[in-house]
């Protein structure tokens, strides 16, 4: 028997809200250069996995906003900022076109 959740298909407005929330949820970590926390929010299961330790270790050495040659490369967070903005604006533009 098929479960009700497996047949769920989000409508355009639901996809739009998911993208808007994803953009809002991740922009802070992108701006602050906290890449480990960004990954934990984007991939929830990764945050509970031992595989996140590598990200946490690199983050502890230095963030993207620190030009000290340690940790994540300087300004690497610009990719994460752009992705957050893309998620938000795709959702906002989709929401504006979604039928009520």
C-alpha cells in the first residue's frame, strides 16, 4: 500500500515558499562565512553525521571572512551568499506568479 506522503506533490506556491525559507535560513551563515553551519542547515542529516566533523574542523581554523591562510579559503562564502540569494529570489518570483 502506498503511503500518503509518497504521493505528495508540492504545488507552485509550496515550492515558492520552500525556496524563500531556504534563502532566509542560509543567508546569515553565508554572510558570516560559517560554511559548516550552512551545510548543516542545507543537509540536515549531515549535521547529525560524523562526516560533519571535517567541516567543523576546517571552520574552527578560520572562516571565509578571515584572510589568514587558515580554514576555508578567503571569500569562498560568496558562492554560498549567491546560492542563498538565488533560492530566495527564485521563490519570490515563483510566488508572485503562483495562482491564488
